[in-house]
C-alpha cells in the first residue's frame, strides 16, 4: 500500500473531500465577497434612506393679550409645568372694574326710577363720557410708553456699543451682553408696533364718539313714543356695555391653551404690553411630529404613508415608529442643526412624520429616520451595530 500522498492523489477530482479542500483554500475570498454584497446593500438602502436626519418638532404657544395693558403679575417661572387652563399671567383691570361699577349704579337707578328722555340722554352721555375718558387715558399712556421705550432703547444701544468693545477685549462675560441684547430686541420690536397700536387706539376713541352721537340721536328719536321707549333703549345700551366690559376683563386673565412647560418670559410685572406682543411662551412636552430631510439623491423615493423608524442621534434608547404624512414639493438646503457635513451646503427634501404613540423624545431633539424595508431590515439591524463609530451615538 503506497504512501498517503499517493492515496490522496488517487482520489477522483469530483470527490467531496477534494471540493471541500478547495473551498477551505479560498475562504478569505468568500468572506470578502460576502462583505462586498452586504456593503453594496447598505450603500443602496442606507445611503439613500438610512442616513436621513431630522429633529422633533417644537410646538410653542405664544401667550399674548388682545389689547394694550399693564402687566400686573406673571404667575409662572421658566421651566414650570402647567396644565391647560392654568392662569399664567394677569393684566391690570382697574379701569374696567371702575366702568363696571358705574354701569351697575346706572342699572340700579334705572330699576327704581322711570327716566324721562332728558334723564336717559344724560345717563347715556355719562356712560360714553366715561368710556371716552378711559380710551383717551389708554391712548395717552401708549404715547408716553412709546417715548419712554424710545429713550431707553437709545441709551441701551449706546451701552451695547461700549459692552461689545469690552467683550472683544474679553473684559466682561458674554452673558451680560446677551441680557442687554435680549432687552434691546424686545424694545426694538415694541417700537415697530407702537405706530399701529396708537393708530388703532385713536380709531377706538373716534369710534366711541360716533357711537355716543348715534346713541343720543336714537334716544331723541324714541322720545316721541314716550319714556318707556327711552327706558328700554337705556337698559339695552347698559346690557351691551356690561357684556363687553366683562368680556374684556376675562381676556385680561391669560391662561395656558395646552399642557406644557414655560419656555420663555419676555416681560416683567409693571411693563406696558401692546396687543399681540407675546408675554411668555409654553412648549408642549409630548412630541407629536418629526421633521426630516430626505437627501437629494433619494428625494423621489419617499411617499405619504411610508413607515419610518425614529432613533436618537446621540445615545442609546428605544426606537419609535412613525409614518410620513406630508412631503415638501421642493428640494432645499438643509438647516445647520441636521446638516451631516458642517460647513458644506447639503440639499434635501423636507418631510413630516407623525409619531405613532407617546414617546420620551425632547422637543427639538436631533434624530435619525430610517425607512423600514421588510427584506433588508433584519440584515441592516444586524450589521449597523457592528460598524465603526456606532457606539458613539
């Protein structure tokens, strides 16, 4: 019997042992071939959709008054959690309370006496005189506040110029300059709104005068039908005035429209706040939507109703399910927060995804969105944790 080498060479070429020995001799090539296939799959599906970056939408509610007024109290602090309907700020109601008290006196007089036309006209004139005086006082206060804010803004701008020079020399802290800049921004915005507010208040004064003239004319017209018509007209005018004043008083108590956390407070008690200017903001705690940007290379791949997976960009944690609800028609430059290559202009298509349920994502948090592919997803989920740099998330 010959040596083993002769026995091995005597085996036919198609023998299983011969084929297996050939496979073992080329195993590095097979491993690299498998890695290339996996890399190609990740490139096709990962580069096109897996690298999508986005952020949790910030739902912020500005709290503002519908009319000019002096801020009496802010009942919350930054970071405080509030429920829908909680009182967050109050404006002064002294003038409204005085007018309501006067209306109540007139209403009591109308109950016990039957006013003749002259008495009715006198009472109506007194009511409108009070309203005119209140409107004129508000107008004068608005003009005075404009002059004060203008003077303060001028002084503040000069102070900021000096502070910026000191900041350049690193002689003061940047936070000091930041506070002055915030106050400057508020005053600048207020100065821009003053002309409109003053013009609207002037129109209210003129409108009150026209209503007074119209009411007196109507009262004289009803005098011919007897004092009963005058009394009915007076009662109707009083009821309308009381309803309007009570509505204005309710609007001066500002409440949270939704549950959330106080984000910013722009004014302090004692400040005169113009109509429509936010006094504070409330940020909703529960994330509802995620704003994403599809890379330009795959701008046509996404569609409404597509299932997505949302992961935190930084740190480990639970993944969340979402679904695409809208797509922006245009391709735009990516915002800096979600630009994967800082300093370089990247372009993408904005998409909006609704989260399927409650999450612990923070408003504004940066996230990654991945399209779910039933066939490739198990392979992608297995390989991605093995990739270099994944643990830094």
